[in-house]
C-alpha cells in the first residue's frame, strides 16, 4: 500500500465529511499516478450510487475510455489498500451487469 495515495483517499474522505456525507474517499492509481478519485456525495445528490469508489470507477472509465480497464484498475486499488475485496467484486459485478443493459 502506498502511503501517499492512502493519504489522498483520506483527504477526499474529509471533503465528504465537510459536506455532511459519510467520510469515504477513493483514488485509483495506474503506473504510480492517480487517474481518478471520488468521495461520497450520496446525500447531496440524493443518489444511492454516489459512493466514493463508484464515482472513482466512473471517472477512471471516462479517462481511460475503456470500461473493463477501469474496473480492473479499481479492483487493483482495492487489493492494494486492503478494501474488502468481496465488496469491490460485488460492485464490479453489478456495474458490468448494468453496462450490458
């Protein structure tokens, strides 16, 4: 786990906290460079899908312009920071399923 990237995730979590959101932040890193980030905006946007990790995946998808690559990057990030892998795998499975609709 890279301490610099974990610190960034905590900073994004603080941003969520300041907006009266659940304080969760996420960063997705590729080749030692942050390619996307997110923080919870569920309450502000009245959207149950506005979780930090989902926002980060969406931004990565837009930046990388490849859906599968964005999901793979998110999964790698989750493993690196010790995020509950089953949660990430469930998110990825649902995201892939909704992409096919």
